[in-house]
C-alpha cells in the first residue's frame, strides 16, 4: 500500500473529504438561485461552484498584490451592486430598491470618509483594502443586512441631527429676518 493510499484511508482524511463535499454541495445549491451563473455553467461546461471559488481565489491573490488592491476593492464595491441595482429598478417590489438605495448611501458615505483619511489608514493598516473588501461584502449581502445596520445605527442619527439643526437654523434666520424688517 502506497503512502498516498494510506493517507486517503485515514479517518481524518475521509471526514475532511466528507465535509468538503457537503460544503461544496451547499454552495452549489445556493449558487443555483442565480440564472447568470447557471447560464455560464451551461455555456462553459465548468461547474459554477468552481467558477465562484476560482474568482474568489483570484480576488484574494490580487489583494496580495498591493497596487491592485484598491482597484479590486472598489470593483467589488461597485460591480455587483450596480448590476443588482439595475435589476431592482425593473422589479415591482420596493424591498430590493430599499436594500440597494441603503447600500449606495452607506457606500458613498464610507468612500467620502475614506478620501480624507486614506493615507493615514494605509500607514497604520497595510491590509486595509482586504478589510475594506470584507466590509463591503458584509454591506452588500442581504443575509447580513450590513448596509441597513450601518444606516440605522450610524447614519440615520447623524442625518436626523443635521436635519434638525438645519431646520432650527432656518427658523431662527427667518425669525431674525422678520425682526429686522419691523
């Protein structure tokens, strides 16, 4: 019996192979929900699970090449959300519209803040774009509702406070203008 056969018959190897097969099947079942991937699988004869795992691996490798990390991170933040936003516009349901409008507000706010502090953040956190990509995926994926969470817990209170301040300032300015006219 060869060394490779001994390893393949080891209980830990068999258990790991069973787990990998289980997760592979679960991913395939989840990816079946997307007609684009099903179409691509039929045309290329490459299983959609392999394509997704390969694309994810490619993204990780491109993140390791630091000059491409910012581009890849921004592509992840724009590509799929743009496509799903276009699809959401065409559906009658308002739920997907809310999901993607919320995402774009949070993503835009995050990019605005990033424009001020990027050099400082990159100095102290060299893997920033990898973390940013994970954060963007958390915002995007409906299972996590990350964009909604950030909007409700962070942006909504800030925007409500700014709106109340603007209304108070406007009311005060109107009252002062009325006093000066008398």
